[in-house]
């Protein structure tokens, strides 16, 4: 695998360690750190700092009833931890766990060879796989919130640079870009958003409700 050049920013790693990231974005972070030793090390450092802060927190008195219930929980047999999801082809474990029973992505055509597979879509966030044929450009768009895009296969380029396997692009509300899949293997990405995109052209805007982007 080529060297990863675009990593998860520290503030997002801190939010992931604290468990405050939206679920869709947390999956992108989990998938990236499964591929990136540098971000795994950074996450471990943030978790260590969080643990140290908990140790120096001021102690609070608890009731006898609460204390007894806590001791009962500690005495109970530990639950069996499920095995972490296994990688499936190009899909890291956190992504493979969201695929169908057959391990295949539920692809739906968006036209011109572009496909998407929606893995999660709620009022708070959405998570999808995007398949972009080599040389194909996505419509120019901006963002109304935070978009995180992780490359799983191939690469794409836009106004921010080139993104290959393992790279993450952080799309903030000031970013306007036109991603283009590079020559070579078709590009497959994992994208998490917490708001609908802002398309400049009329046709993508008209189709947006049907494609749920």
C-alpha cells in the first residue's frame, strides 16, 4: 500500500476517543486507523491522556446502595467480547461489518458509471460507499457540515490535492471542490456526512432528494 499522506486531525481523534463523534464519522475514523499506524499511535496517546485525567478527577461520595450495585456488577462474570470484524477485500473490518450477509456492498447506480451503497442514513448523519470510474469527475459541490472521505481503492484528486488508499479528506463548510478519479483502478471511497451537500449545477440539485446525498 502507498504511504498515507492525509490523516485524521487531532481534534477529530480526540472526539473519537471521547465517544462524541457521530456514528458515521466514527466508522470512517475506525476504518482509517485500521490502515494507519501513525493515527493509531496518536489515538493511543489521546486515550492515555484521557485516562490520566480521570485518575486525577476529584472523588465524589456515592450512596451505599450505588456502591453495592457497583460491587455486584464487578463480581458478575465478564461478558465475552465479540471478535473484531475481519477485513473483507478492500473493506477494513469496521466497513465489512456493515455490508450484507454475503459481504457485498448494496450498490445503486447514480449514472455515468458512478454508484453508491448507502450503509447508514439518519437525520443526524449518513455513511455511504462511492464507486467512481477512473477519469470520471463528481459534480462540483460544497458542504453544509462536515464530510469525511476515506479512499479504499484507487485515488482521486481535487482542489485539495491527491488522495490515495488510506487517505482521508476533511470537507468543511468552506470547501468547494470537484473530485476526479485518477487514471488506474476505479476509485472506491467511504464518505460520512452530517448535512446534505451543496451542488452548484441544476441537475444534481434536482436529483439530490432521490440519491439522498
